[in-house]
C-alpha cells in the first residue's frame, strides 16, 4: 500500500516532465501507475493487510493503513477508473493544451490521495488525505482559470467541502477522545459501540463532512457548478472518486454507528430528499453534462441512503450500487466529452441525428444509460433490485419508515429512468431544431439530415478508437457484471457480513416474480410517462434546488459585509489604537478567567541576592526613562539596558545559555534599531507624545501588573513535580547531550524549533520584500560593482576605501580586520560545543551575524558583499532544507521524525568522537540565523544606505 502511494507521488512530480517530453501521450504512461496498483488490489482481494508506521504516537498521528473488503472495492474503482480516465485524457486534450503537465500531475496526485483515503485506518490520517483531495479538486475544477465560471466553481467546491471537512475534523477528534482510539479497525472490532452525548455530536459532525463531500442536499449545489471543469475531471472526481468519499465514510462507520440516535434521521432523510429533488431537476436542465450532474446528486442520495440503513442486505445493495454508479456515470461523462468535442455543443436542444452518425458511441451510451435506468440485463438493474428488496426487509426500521423509503426510492428510480431516456434522446435522436437557433447559426435542417450534425461546430468529428475505448470498457463492464452478479456478489459480500443482522439475499440477475420486480414494472411505466411528458417539465425561474446556491451567495455577501464592518471598526490605520485593543484584550480575558476560576495561594521571594535587587532597580529606572526621553537613539539604548539586565538575571539564576542568547539578541537588535533610525529624525515630535499620556501610562502599568500576577498564580498553581527536574537526565539519555537547553531545541521539542525558524524565514522575506519593492533576490553588491572602485587603492578592508572620507574610521577598520576571524571561530565553537556546553546553532548563528554586522559597520554596504558574497535567500533556503531534511531522514530509518541517533567512533590522532545527528538540524538553524541577519543587513542596512545616498546627491550637487 505504501508502495502504491509513493508511486503516485513520484508520478505526480514527474508528470509535467513526461508531458513536456511526450506530449499528451504521457497520459498513457501515467495510467500504468494506477493500473499497477489495481493489479495489486486484485491479487490481494480476499486478504486483510495492515501497515503501521509510527510518526507522532503521543498525539495519535501515525501512518496506519488497512486493506480489507470495503477498501478493496473502493480502491479498485479509484485505481481502475483512474487508469481509464488518464487514458481518455490522452486523446481528449489537444496537443497544445495549456498547463497540461500540471493538470496531469494533479489528476494522478488525486488518484493517489483517494487511494490513501480509502486505505487509512487512522481517522486523523484519513482527514489529511480527505483535505488533499479537496485541494486537488479545487485545482482541477479551476483548470481553465481564465474563465470566471471555472474560478467560481472551484472556490465554491473548496469552501463547501472544506467547511464540511473542518466539521468532520472536530467530530473525529471528539470521537477519538470519547472512544479512546482513532483507529477505525479498533472501533469496528468492539462488541459494544461507544455511546453518549459526545459520541452523538461527533457522529453528526462527521456526517456533515461526509454529506458535504458527497453533495447531499442542502450541500449539493457545488457539484452542478463543478461541471465547469474539464470532462475527465467530471468523469473521475464527480462520478467515480471524490464524491464517493462521503459514501465510503458512511459505509465504513455504518457497522458501528448505524444505530446511533442521530444517524438514521440525518442519513435517510437527506439521502431520500437528494434523490427526489435532484432527479426532478435532471429532467429540467438542457445541458447534457448538467443532466448527469443532477443525476449524480440524485444517485449519491440513493447511495447514502442504502449504506446508511445498517443492515447486511442494504450494505450489499449499497456497495453494488456504488460499483454500478461508478461504471455507468463515468462512462456517460466521457460520452458527453466526446459529443462536446465532435459537435461543439452539449445542449440537447441543439443536437440532432447524432445516433446515425456515431452508432458505436450510441451503443456505448445506451448500455450505460440502461444500467443507470435500472433495466436488465445491466448491473444497474441487479443493484436496484437488491436495493428495493433490502429496504422492504430492513427490520431495523419501523414499518412506516420502510414503506416511506420504498415509495420514495421507487419514485426516485422512476425519475432516474426518465432522465436516462431523456439523455439518450437529447444526445442522439433526430429532432426538429428551433428555427431561431437555426437562423442564428446559419445551419439548415437539410444539412442536419445529410452530413452535418446540428451544433456550433458544424461537421461532426468522429472520435478515434483511443478516445472511445475507455467509456466502451466501462459500458461493457456494466453489461458483463449483470449476468455475472453471482461472481460480483462474492467480491462484495465480505463487507456486508461485517454488519450485524439476519442472513441476507445475494446478488442475482433473476430472483423470480417478487415485489421488487413489481416495483420495477411501476418504475419503468412511470419513467416512460415522465419521458413522454418531458416537454411540460420545464426549468422554473426559482427552482427548489437553486435555493441552496442562492443561500450560499447570500452567506458570502453577509460574511463580506461583516468582515468589512469589523475591519473598519478595529483597523482604522492607527497603531496606538491597534496596540490598545490587543493589550486591553490581554488584560480583560486572563483577569476574568482568574477571577471566576479556582485560585491557590501565592508565596513570593523578592530576591535571592542583593545583586538581583540592584539589577532590577536599574531595569526599572531604564524602563521609566524610556517613557520620558524624546531622543530616539537614547530610547533604544535605555530599552537595550533592560534587555541586558534580563540576561544578567538569567546568568545569576544559573542559565548561561539563556543569558548568552539574550546578550547576542539584544546586541543585534540594537544594531538593527540604529540602522532603521537613520531614516528618522533624531527627536520625537512633541505633537506625537502629548496626547493620552495618562491613559497610555495606566494601560502600560495595568498590562505589567496583569502579567506579573498571572505569572505568580501560574507558578503557584503547580501541583505535580516540575518537569525541569527530569530534563537534564532526559537530555543526556534521549538526546545524547549535556546542555539541556540545546537538546530541547534540536531534539525533544524540535518541532517547535522547526516552526519558529519557518516563521523567521517568512518574517525576513516579508521585511525584505517591503524594502526591495522591485527586486527582492540577489547577493549584496561587491566592491567591483561600485562606480568608484579603484583596484590599486589600499585599505584595511576590501570595500572600506569606497566609503566617504568623513564616514571612515581607521580604528574600527583595523579592529574589524583583527577581530572578525576570532568572532567567526567563536561562532563555530558555539555551534559545535552547544550540545554539551553553552552555545548551539542559534547562538553560533547570532555570533556570526554580529561578525557580519561589524564588517558592514566598518566597511559599508560593499563590504557586506565582500564578507559573504551569497544571496541571503539561498542561505535561508539551505538552512530550512537541512532542518526539514533531518526531520524526514529519520523516517527513512524507521524512527520518529526529528529523532536523534548517537554515533560514537574512535579516530586515530583525534581520539573518541561522539556525533549526534541533531547536529545537522542545528546546522540548519545556524544557517537560517546567518541568512536572517544577512537579509536584514541588506534590506535595512545596504538598501537604506543606497536610498539615503541617492537622496543626498542632489543636495550635495547643489552645494557645489
């Protein structure tokens, strides 16, 4: 199973290259990937297989895959029809189709995601694949991004199914916590299913996700809109794969939760409503693709209803209908694609005489339509007969409910027969075209009866054998599966046996003269009547199913208005107002929680030594000074003193790592502030400091008091042994290092560090992008790039001679020349020693950053390019790649991600060497910090230097 998933991932990444090399013929090569997976599924059909791969076991995020009878059926549909759709794409698209390589990658990736979804045993992993299919369907539906209809359809599908997915995630977490497991196999194995209010709420939330994915009323409207997608997408995602995800989830949970209180009211009511309303709507629309789309919504309601009943016979019928629907609906969508290509239209009012011109296509479409209508000997008839019998014998339902379902399904099946006949008639029959349309298109009826088909494209372009073969395979499969119902029953029955109930009937083409057969006669008669009255069933201006679409639009408009009002009331462009809002929230919420919650007594020690009191007094004095000083540089310096004081307190408390990091960060922050302040006036304007001083002071004092009080109560609330008692031993035992702080950062809590360095990269990129408004990437300029470069000039630093004479400092240049190598060596020492002594990648990177800052201050912006002539973005990317690669590398060795291995060797002359693989993660941190500093120096330093110099040139020219 893992091999099949990885094969699809590899195929998705290589698809654009294959399409570039082979053109549209690459689809045939890509089709071999799901075809190979289908071979494995068939070979292992009657076996049960499990794959368990630990990833994050403490939060139940493991790769748990399971292959059983239900998985086999769904995987066969996903992979088999996926291979046929890919083959269909090989001739459906033109050779010069835009973004064809990306489309191929998305389609093969979707097949892999669906396979992962149906094989997931872990519900959290299932949700991951679920959302991958949501994103990929958004991209596939919006393939023709230039069209407004495609963009709207893609966004609508994303929002509806994405919102349903979020609901499902909450339900999964609630169910997993309530039942004590996230594994579906463990839930199914329990003799007593979990119960309670929490489980019922979880079931409802999961069903919301499933029903939204399967386009069940009232969340159905995204599916007809998604018909803006290319036909292969409709044939695969909206007939055989994506919309079946919700049906699969309901079928998977039915053995456990079919008797849960909210299950039947939701599943049966909404399923039957969808079947009836969408079936009626399919009789009204005139676009062949929309006929199939509303038919799909109707059939999905039928499928949800069957698999949700919860009896073995209904489960067998539901699974049979899933197979039948995938075969005939994917086939019919492909047929519509061929008609659209050949005739230039999908409007059944504009098509006539196609049956005589394309008899093979008519035969293929007729077989699929007969199966959809439920006529013998097609497999759709077998599934429908089994469904009617299962509903009549559903002993888990009350008699009135059974009768209501049987009547509703019979009426829905009659509607299905009606729109199936209307589809074949509209696409292939010879009929009189409206004179107005003929006049507008300048096509005469005589031409229609001759060599032309009424349509925008004029002449009919017959499909090639390769384009016609995939739908023909599906149509023949529907025909063969009908007489072979007994053989198909052996494939589907193992899943039905997982539901508790009385022995059930098996699939067969002929059960004798039974009640379901009598109902079939009624269905055919009613369906024929509906078809004959098709002229009176016209599309209304405000049809019932359109209400949901209008409600969707109204909801979006209301959310837009609400967001604008909220943004207008909060984001007024005033920085003090925004800060005040944040700080008031910080005060009110914790204080209210503290006031109404349970509190413990607080005992505080004012200090451990008088030195702490002295340092604290200095920090307070500096903080107060920052509120009254008007000079910007003085403000920055006194605030920096408070930071250095905090570092001293860390050192006095025995935390040299924190102290070292604090000193380095504070120094670098001071330098950055000084670089930025060059572009500001030295003094703060009095008009900007006079307003609301008292209010701001009260707000600041309240925030400080709130934080201090919360910290005191939080510390006093601890009732168990502090974890820091165990950290030193755990750091050495599990992380192989004596420096607990560094081991925490790069091993025990490496996930946090990976997230933090990712945020650093985003922040650095954002800041630099704002400064570099036109050109973001590139290394800092070197001395040779300056127009004033003189190769014969001599200086202590390579680029210092390019600085203006009044800006040069000989002492600083000499000091930098002597100290820079020492600081870099110290940086490397901190990096290597950090696992067992104060230091680490973060401290080492900051030290190297300070060395680069010194070079910049002494030699200017050109000296920065001489010191490190590399693009900062490349360093940041290399660091992130190394850190993330370390996380993934451990998976290849069967260990949890970001777990460390200790390697100890004895080398000649060197002696005993101990290497911890976390060092490579730490190297990524080191590079990211260096790249961050370089990026800041380039943007806030070198770039501002250039802009200030350009601004000063006219003034200098005028003074001359």
